[in-house]
């Protein structure tokens, strides 16, 4: 009655507020069918939406970001929508993201609205602007099976059921991704391609393996999905289920592979098998299941073995299972750079794994291709717990030198790891070792002084470190303290003036080369770790970013960090 009174007294229903909305928008948003009919009886709605009236609440002619059709469809007001479609004939009108009213209705699962729009001729296969998804994708994403059936039933099934978005994802993939079993069966029964691939080569089964939706995986396998198809990184669904710890899915996939007499131990593009991935992420139940398969008892694939993978991430349970099943000999296996699992445990300071390996006769003084022992690796990285175990319990050889002639003491001092250096020094009584030189003729005193390790310098001096030892540039430890070459030159001249030398002694050479800053005693040790794959689905791709309340906040896929320059 209020609206009728206002309209009878020449109120203008076309005036817009600051957001660009007029009376038609508000009536549509709140589902007031009678209000819409009353407004339409005075002025046709299509005419009203094309004009804004003469009295504006602000200076600019703001237009609403969405139409009344969007508002009615999104909120499920099918009766209001029935009034709107009689006058607003452009049913495929788009919002800023290119989404139509039908898209929003399907996204929210409003079957009556979907039915109204389809009956009036709304386009079912129109794609949005962002990720090129259709209303069918929207319904599949949110598990609205009734909407999905209605949409596919009113489109050409051959074109609709496997329609791809901008990333090559089909409605089946999105249904599996979000665990909507009803939608999965509906799509499969309509003839959806169970092995269709997206632009990364991933199938619906890959998504089920990552998310762990066992019923969806079962449906796919019942319809002939292949468990050994590879994605662009060479990973099968078996790799992904093992990496994510989904034991139920992994068991189903292994059973499927066995049924077709296929070998599930395939390595991905980096040489990692499913066992590598399960060990790396510490999924003990998956490790146990895989080790029951004869094919996984041969330690195939990347020489950075499953045992390396387990200990570098402190997965002691997986490591123990590997040793118990495959034998103690694997503790001294080496990767392509000559590093043993003990190197990996030392690098990351995982003492429990370290002790497990040592308890199975791991070679404490094994050297990698750069000549480094596990102790050297721990000392250079400041892993004090590991250093203490290796020098005290394991009796690691402190005299060994790497390819650059650095001892563990050199390496600890070079990176400023004072505690590690002191732990090593406690075990050194031989003055020759105290004054050992590396390839640049630097003693530990040179290196410690350059890095300002006061306590270490004091201990070295107390154990007989030579203050007159000179490196390849002719610098003593005192000159090593200089921050740069110019300061070292000046200091050498001052010292020469202060302390005239006898004929039997020599001054450090003043034909200075570029000074070694003693931080480059060796190249930094880097370990190439496994590509990072957390069990969180978004680390695989932005699976959880599809279809949030308020409308598809699409983002680009968060790719796995698989570069060949990985650290470890």
C-alpha cells in the first residue's frame, strides 16, 4: 500500500542510490513479487532500467554492478524472477565477472530459479570472464545435483557433460574435487569422460587422490578410470594419494593397478616413486602398505632414496620400516652426489633419525662427492645436536678434509657457528690439527678471527694456534680481521712499522691480491630436497578456492615447487 501510494503521487521508481540500485533492484533482492508487478504496471521494467530518472542522489549516473535478474536468481526468489523475465529480455546479462543470472542460480542451488531461466531461454553453456566456467561448472562445484541434472538435460549432452573451463577442468573434475558423489554419478551416467585431462594433464582421479574422497574415487574406478595416467610432472594418482596420506584411496588405486597387471612403482619426472613421497611426508600407514607390494622392495627411482626422504624430514617411523623391510644395507646408500642418509639427517639435525642410522652401522665418516662427511655438513650448518652426537658418541674423524681441504672446524668457523666449533675443539688435542690449513692456506684461527668468534679464537690460542701462520695472500690471522683489502693493507703497514723484524723473519707480502674475506672457505652446501608437496590440497592446486559464498574467488594454480635447483 505504501508503494502504491508513492507511485500514485508520482514517486520515480527509477531513481538510483549511491550504489546504483533502484526500487526494482531492491524488490528483486528481497523477492517482493507484488511490488515488482505494481512498478511494472506503471512503467515497463526494461524502460525503467534504461533510464535513471531526473532526480539523482549524486552527480554521476551510477549503474548497479548487477541487474535485478542477478539479485533475484542469487537469492532464490523464483516468483520475483518470473515477473522480471517478462520484461527484462536479456537473460544472459553479465555482472563484472561475466556471470549470468543462471550461473548464480546454479551456483546457489536454486532449482526453481534455474528452471524459470532455462524455460525463458537463458544460455546454459555461456562462460564467465574469469576462468571461463559455465552454470554447469557452478552446479557441479557446489554439489547441486538437481540443478546439474536440469542444466545437462536442457543442453546437448555431448557438449555439456565434458565442457571445459579455462584450465581444462570438466564438471566431473570439480565434483570429485569437492567430494560431491551424487554429482559424480550423475555426470558419469550421462557419459562424462572419466579420463579427461586438464591443462596440467590431471584427471578427476588425480583430484580424488589429493582430496581423499573415497566414494568419488570408487565411482571413477567403477567406470574404468585409469589409475596410472601421468600428469605434466609424471605423477599418477597413486603418487598423489601416497604423498597426501590417503591410505583408503591408495589401497583402492593399487588394487585397480593390480587388476590390469600394471606396475604401480613408476617414477615421476624427477625419479620419485610413490614410496619416496610417502616417506618424505611421513605417512607411515602408506609406507607400510607400499612396502607390502613386491615392486616397492627394489628401491627404484631417484637415488635420493626413500630412506633419504624419510630422515631429512625427521620421519623416524618410516625410516625404521624401510630398514626393517629392506635390510640394514640401505643405510649406506648414496644419492647422485654421494650423500648417504646420514648426511641428510646431519644436515637437518634430526638426532633420532641420526641415532637410528648409526645403530644400523651407518658409516660415520662417509664422504660425498665434495669430500664432506656428515660431521662437516652438520658443522657448516650449525646443527649443534648432531655435532655433539657425532664427535662424542660416534667418534667422527676430525682430521678429514673436504675437496677444498676444509676440516669440520674450518666449516663451523666459516659460517659463524660458535657452539659447533667449540664442541669440535673440545675433542682436539693435536696442535697440527689446530693449525691445519685449507686450500687457501687458512687455518681455523684465520677463519674464526675473520668472523669475530671471540670465544673460539680464545680457545684456539689456548690450544696453540699459530698467530704467525700466513694464508695464500700472505695474511696472518690478525690481518684476517680486516673487513676489506684496503684495511688489511693499512694494518700490515702499521704492524711493520711498530714491530721491526729481524733479518731471519719476513713481512707478509704487500703485493696484495683481492683479500679473501674468509667467508668463502668453501661453497655453501645445498641439498636438493624433494619438491614441496604438503598434504594441504591448495599446495597441489587451488582446489579449495572454487565456489565460495559470494561468487567464485578464482585464483591461479599454486604450482608445486619442483625446480631442479631445490635446496638440500
